[in-house]
């Protein structure tokens, strides 16, 4: 059957000489894989173009879908939104690659996740419109708030005075826990600030430097590895940490 759905491209892999296999987070079906034939050859006349399937692109799709099949097909594809700055800003490009890699590692089962789709779409739009200081803080904001949709969001309530973030429990404590997975008061205080941000534009109020951002991203990824089995290391993280100043 044919279905109309919005989609966000998460990943693409070359297949054969002319085709792609594309992972797309769809509004109707969640994460799905699609075979896109012939889009890498010259003179293609199918109406689909390879540049439409770059990670983070937002698309309006007409797709085939069968619950018992793992690989589907795209019949029609139109841009849902064209970016104003992401495609021309190397720092924003590094952020979206990071966002899509984290999202892919979290979305392990197909199925609709409408609120997560809306959050991801809004986050990409917010990044596209972001000023440089917001862009630099954006990966931490996205990583922390994404956890809400997978059941391991940190509690944002923190006691007064120095605080220690317990990474196993996802809570702030007045004393360090009796295991090695915790963040010191400086990092814990910054994470508490990020958890209270609801609009990306407010990220400009959090004062940071490159070293602090690196440390916070390391803490976020440690948190993911503690709560998601086989999360592993991110290929995009070293490049991102280099560019965000």
C-alpha cells in the first residue's frame, strides 16, 4: 500500500553502482529503511534525486509499506523544508551529523513515535535559525532532551548548594554516590541549566567554552552508554568537539 508521510533522513549507504539504502525517521512508521534505485546515475528521470537523501533533510514522501518487510520503496519525494543556513555552515553540519547519529543509535525498533518526530523536526528548525553561540550549545541540549523519549531522562530538580549528578540514576545529589559514575559540581550545575531550557534560543544564556562543552558532551555520552546497551562510541563526536568553540 502507498502512504503519505513526512520523514527526516538519518543515514544513507551507497548500494551497487547507482542506488542508495536510506534510513528515514518517518512520522507514520518511525525508523524505516528504503531502497532508492538509480538516483546516483546521470540523467535520472524517476523524479528522485540523490541530494534529497542527505542526513537531516526533511521530506514529504509517498512510500510503500508492508509490516513484514524490512526494506521499503519511495514512490514520490518532495522537500518539506529547505534549510537556510545548515547546508552552508560547517559547524551546523557537524551538529546535525551528531544529532542523526545519536538518533539512529536510539531508534532501534520501527513504529510511530509522533512526539519524538515533532521534537526532532523542531530541533532541526531551531538549529537552522540559531546564532553561533546557540549552535555551539545545541548538541548538549539535544542529547539531554532526547533522553525523555526513551525513558531515561535526568530529573531536573536539584538540591541547593553543590550538586553531584548520579549518572546511573539520573538524579542530582548533595554528595557523590558510592560508585564511579558521577559528574562533579561544576559539570552538574551546567547540566541542570541545560535541562531547564525549553527553547533553543535560550541556550545563549548559558556561558561556556570549548573545554567545558567537550566535558559536558563526554558526560552525556557516558550517560547514554550506561542506559542504552551497545550504544558505543560516536564517529561524529571528535569532529564536533573540534569545531564547537
